[in-house]
């Protein structure tokens, strides 16, 4: 049985990963600072679900080295899956220091703790954003990634370089996963598919950038989780993998699928390309297929159907600030290790 710590455990991917690992019999605990980048009530709702699955969540920052080291030792952690990060491309244009603090300082802080536990295997989230405006399609892990088009992508590229250096310096097992546009139930409200669904249902216009002439390699959360678990089990010495659907879809097609699933037409506001955005993402997953047996199986239509069903059910209830009482939150806010 593996003993796994997930940072960013009440985030979108972290939440799903924790549940699947627990389901297969691993020991799982999580750490999260409940960053207010998007609606914290969604994060508390995920945390409540995890608690019901008997997955212990600690509210703490990844830069609290003493707490993190104590957690690794006390829980006898064998694998760290580092998903905690400041996400979002557009947000990085106006809040760059948050990306430096979380994605660079925080990343090094975690590695500094992990290096003191030589048997711990380290898996971390990178991003398709490292490819920037590469002209070669599809994006291969062997392509040059020295020119990301935004700060978020630059921090993820830096993570890969830093992790590699820690592998060489301290013989750490490090595996980076370049995620491609992950979507599905319990997803991030800042993502396009989520915002489109919300606005269409509320009969509000949706903003369609670059006049809809963009493609994304939308990858369903269940496929991402299978690939991530395979990477955990592989325990590679020092590797990077693409986890994408290997089938880019135009933005306008995504909108049509959402319209079909919600049974309503969107009012579209067409806008030019935003700074830092890329025209297309497309994952070459040859290495992931060979090494991780990663074979995405969920079509965009089926995945969006699952998301819309979850969305309607979730927002049938009012998640106000009082939805999670103080006692419930206090049970998650742990500033000391307890069995």
C-alpha cells in the first residue's frame, strides 16, 4: 500500500485523484491553503466530500516547511503528488507575484522537504502552457519549450527544470505531467467550458476570444486521473509526460456541444485573441501510451454531458458563506498532526 500526500488536494484534479487512490486501497491525505482565486465554497464542498471518504485534509501552506516535514514523517509518506499552484493564464497578467510565490517559491519549498526523505517519489503537475506558441503540431515532450507565451507557462517550465536539477543533485525520483485543458465535474469555475455553461443557463452572453478560431485538447478528468495514477505507480527516475486527449477541438464546436447538453442557445460576444493565449494545443501522447498505458477514452460530448449533469445538480442548492459551518471547517483546519 502506498502512502500518498497530495498538495492542492481540494483543487479540481487533487479532489478526484484523492478519491480514486483511496478507492483502490492507498493511504491518502491532503494539504491545501484554500486559496481564494475562485469560489472557496466549491473548495469547501470538495473538502466535505473528501472528509466523508475519510481522507484527512490539512489546511496549510506549502511554504510551511516545518509543518510539511512533520506531515511527511508522521504519516510515513511514500509518494508526494504536488498539484498545488496558482493557476490561470489571464490572471497572471495582473497578479504576477502570486505565481512567483506559489509556483516557484512554493515548488522549491516542497522539494526542499522531500529531499530529506530519500525514498519518497515525487510527481508534479506541469502544463501544456510550457509549449507556448510552438508551430510544430502535435506537441511532443521532446520539443523545445524555451519560449512559453505567458508567466504561468514560464513558472511551469521552471518547475520542470528545477525538478530535474533536484533529481541530479539529490537522486530524487521526479515525474512531471503536462496536463492539457482538463475538464469535468467539480471543475474550475474560471475555465471556459464552466463559464460558458453558467452564462448560457443564466441567459448571459459568453465571451468568445479570437472570434472562436482556437483549438484546445480538452481532456476529461477521469482520463487524467488514470494517467496520473499510472505515473505514480511507474516511479520513474526523471521523466516528463503529456496527458492530453490527442484530439483538439475548436472553441465553437465546444460551444455547440454545451448548447446541445443544456438545451439552450448561447448569445456570443466575439472578441480578439487575449494576450498570452495560444491558438492551439495538441498533445502527442506516444510516450504516455507506451510508458503509462495512457489511452483517453472519453469523448468531449460525453464528458460535457457529465459536467452539465453535475453542474445542474450542484447548483440546485445554494452554497452561501453559511453552507459550511464553523465546526465543519475547524475539523479540516489542522495545525497539528493527529491520527
